[in-house]
């Protein structure tokens, strides 16, 4: 994060550490629809593990089933996104602390 001043005020530049992706990852196992499948037995052997990304696309909550390799890349990008969010939260907290209505001490 860098700050510089110009005639119109302070310019703040933040930069991500790589590609970003909002959302979250999860894993799941599931049963199929076949009545005689081992996933219906007791104890059951569920299908999976399935990796899933959940986030918003076009304003709608969306879940995508992805491969394990893609999930690892998504995890890296989500980590970058969260670090960027943290930096932005710090900038906002500083802006509120120095807002025009705050009396100097």
C-alpha cells in the first residue's frame, strides 16, 4: 500500500499479491440415486470427495464443483483476496478515524 498527496488530496494505491477470487471453498460427499449402490448401504460409502467453490456471479450466489487442482488455485486466489480486503479495511478504519467530524485531540 502506498500513499501520496496531490492537489486534490491523498491518493492511496493498494496492490494484490497475485490473482484474486472472492468466495469460499468446501468439500462434500454425497449419495447417488441408484437404489442398490454402496452409498446406500450401512455403513455407507459415499461418493466423493467433491470440491466446491461458492461465491457471487452477476449478483447471484453460485456454487461450482471443481477439481482438486483447481481448488488449490482457488484457495491461493481467495487468500490473496482476503489479504486485499484486510488492507482495504485498514484504509477505511484510518479514514473514519480522520473523518472531518472527528475532533483533533
